[in-house]
C-alpha cells in the first residue's frame, strides 16, 4: 500500500538549500517532499538576492521548477514556520524535517549613529531593488553625491554596481519599476567600499571585480600605496586569490592604455576601495537628523594568513557621505524554541546536517553553514544533508509506521486561517509578472505586494 510506505519529509524554506535538498531526497522512490515557504513565491535569494543584471545566475530556477513538477513534491508558500505552524507540529506529521530557512537578518555594525536616517543595511537595499515585500517601501535617499559601503564582499560589490550602473543598462532586467525610478533620479557619483583589512583579504571574487573595473561610465580609485610590497606576497597565496590580487594590483598601479585612459577620463562616476579602515561611528548632520559621514579608525595588519587581524593605529579619518550601507554579513534567526540555536555563530548546531540532539531533524544551506558561499556551495552542502537523512532512514533511525504529512498540516493551517500558495498558483503569478514586463522589454515586472498576489489568485 503506497500510503503505508510513503516516506513523508518536509523542507522549510524554498531557496537553493530547500530545493537542492528536496531534489536529493526525491531519489528515494518512496519519498514525498513538501516544501514550506513563508513568502508567497519560491526560490529565496535567487529571486530576492541575486542581482538583476546577473540573469544567468537565475537559471537554477529551471532545475528547481523541474523538482517542483515531480508528482512526489509539493510547494506550500505563504506559510511561515514558527508562526503559522510549529516545528514540533511538523515533526509529528512527517518522518523527517529539514530546516533550510537561510539567514534573514543582517549583522549590525554596533557603532553609534547606526540608527540615523541615511544608514541602511545592504540586505534591505538589495531586498528593495529585488522586490522583497518587506523592503518595497525603503526608498533610499540617493540625493547626496557620495555613498559609503561598509564591507568588501560580493554583496558590497553588487550594491556598488547597481548604484553606479547607468539606469538605461538596467531597463531590461527584472529590477523593480520603483527602484529603477529612484536610481534614475540618483545623484550618487562616488561609491567607497570600506574594509578593515587590506587588498589580500577582500571577500569578493574576480568576476565581480572585473565587472566593476569595466563598468560603463565609472572609473576605479585605488591608492597605489595600499599595494606596496604586495607583488612579493602574492607568490605564496592560493591561485584564485592570486589572480584576484593581480587584477587589483594591475588596476591600481599600471598606467592604462590610451583607450582605457580616455574612458576613465570621461567617466562621470567613480568607485574606490578604502583599505585598513574600521568604522567607529556614523557622523550626524549638523541638525542631528541624518547621517553625514562615517568616522573610520585607521588600522594595520597583525599576524599572517587567515589569522591576519586589523588593529587600530590610533589615527582617525572622517569620510563624508549622504548614504551609509552596511554590508558586513547576514545572520540566521532562531525559528522555534524547540530547535537548538547557536546565537553566537548564528547557525543551527549540527553534524553534517543532523541537528544536534534532535533525531529526525536536519538542516541545510546558510542556516547550517553560516551565510557564506555561492549557490554551488549550497548545492553540495544540501545534497550532503539529503544523503545523511537517507542513511539514517536505512539504519532505521527514523520513526517507523505511516505519517500523515500534508494532510495533517493542511487541517492545522486551515483552522488558523492560513491559505497556502501552491506551485501552480506560483506559475500563475509568474505568468502575470512576465506579461507585465513584456510591454517594457523586461523579463518580468515583479509583483511586490503579497496582498495583490493573493488577490490575483482569488485567495
Ligand atoms: P535562502 O536563499 O535565503 O532561502 C531561504 C528561504 O527560506 C527563503 O525563501 C525564506 O523566505 C525562507 N524562510 C525563511 N524563514 C522561513 C520560515 N520561518 N518559514 C518558512 N520559510 C522561511 N550566489 C551565487 O552563486 N551567485 C550570485 O550571484 C549570488 N548573489 C547573491 C547576492 C546576495 C545579495 C546574497 C545575499 C547572496 C547571493 N548569493 C549568490 C548566495 C546565494 O544566494 C546563497 O548561497 C543561497 O541563496 C543560500 O541558500 P539558502 O537556501 O540557504 O537560503
């Protein structure tokens, strides 16, 4: 009897971790996987994080869609685990539960002035231009000529690139109409990316750096003094880091050819990397009403290799600006009091995806590893969690006997007035977005209002 033998599993979160974990679990012929997602729409940071001018990165959505089309997989959006249904309720209804809910908070700077208007997290800024419902009304103030981004990772470069790209180059992307409108009015001419350490410690990758260097209408500002002595040091570093540093070094120290020199001379916008600077305070405007700059402590490096630390020299520097974007990392939230959580590391404590001390509970993706790594890293890590779960099943470590799965959860949700959005519902929203984009040559115009989405579905 199929019902008797079905292995009922659910996954919490429909980003890369959720979908890749489901994909692996479905290799088991008796597995049925339900994916719960708090947003009415699937795909997590692939939709709400990845930059609109990187459409090729979003091709993974095709693979996720195939997984969702499996007769043994279901998507239930508009269901927030921890609020609409609890983890113990899920564990009761399923043989196993996988938590793949990502890292939704941002790390705070923890410096005075952080709360001033004119300061915002890169996370919120990204959410705004990508149509994340909770950030759709952000309207960042781009009336000043300088923006400072605190952080030197890929997210920081994404944000810098979106701020400096000529708006007409974004017109045919899936950036929201509202964000494009604000960017068209932007007066931002210069973007500084501030890092506590030096060129050898930047956290972005070469592809993103190359894009910045070639950005139309923008020129790089790099101080050759920051690169003194680096030529010798790069011989010892691993190859990807070496190539990245060489590109930085060339850009900072070599005289460009005539064509590139002309391009840079005519550029109306600029971006620069400010190394060896640690933010101490967001400086208020004279009336105290908003941010007007950042006070930076000058640092120098101590130690070698991965253990290199920035220590303050005692010198200070003020960098005036109209907008401060903090891009110092993401952080997971605890989802439910019944689930162990390491609030220091911001992850669920686990051994290879098995949640510590809770049999039948697993995790994958950013909530398992912490908020670093690209989609490919998340894929490998999620397959591994899937493997561990299937191993445990084989070893008889999961509950035996049938489990009700979605039937039980559906009853709970319905009694609580929650109306889940299915994958075919999402496909209707998807078609609507594509249709709205068509007139203006965009791949889609994202729906940003959950109420409107539910209305379109007749919920
Ligand atoms: P997420 O993608 O965040 O998915 C988690 C999902 O869980 C979300 O849909 C969330 O809504 C849902 N959720 C949260 N809480 C609950 C709850 N209580 N109940 C139900 N559902 C919940 N990688 C690349 O390879 N290329 C790129 O260009 C790239 N660009 C990036 C740009 C940005 C700004 C960021 C932040 C990351 C980028 N990455 C990129 C990294 C990539 O996005 C991550 O590796 C990947 O998304 C992590 O997957 P995840 O499933 O763990 O988390």
